[in-house]
């Protein structure tokens, strides 16, 4: 079940990336593994925390890029907008 959710979210993120190339970059938010760029590893970290809120076992405060205490599509959009940076 979780695996299926991960694939659905990953597909949605990639679809966003492919269909919305003109999204403005928002700083270098989204470098969740701190390796200096935003790539697929960061997307996977965010996908793992997708839907989580503080206290949830999958919660990752770093993946909550907009600070609204839930890892949602809004955070994914921020991350994807920095993809490749
Ligand atoms: Ca990274
Ligand atoms: Ca958020």
C-alpha cells in the first residue's frame, strides 16, 4: 500500500517536473540530503515523508519546505522547482 502511494506520488512529481518547467526557483530549497544539489535522491526523501505530520513515524521536518507542518504536494512543487539546481 505504501509502496503504491510512493509510486503515485513519484509519478505526480515527475509529471509536474515535465509539464511545468517554468516554475520559478525558490532559493535552493529541497536539498534534503545536503549534497549541494536537488536531485532524485531528494525527491525520494520527500516522497518517503509525503503526507506525514509532526509525530508521524515518516515525518521529516526538512521535507516540509513551506513550513505548514505537513509534507504535501506544495512541498513537492517547491522541491521540483529546484530540481537539477
Ligand atoms: Ca541533494
Ligand atoms: Ca509543507
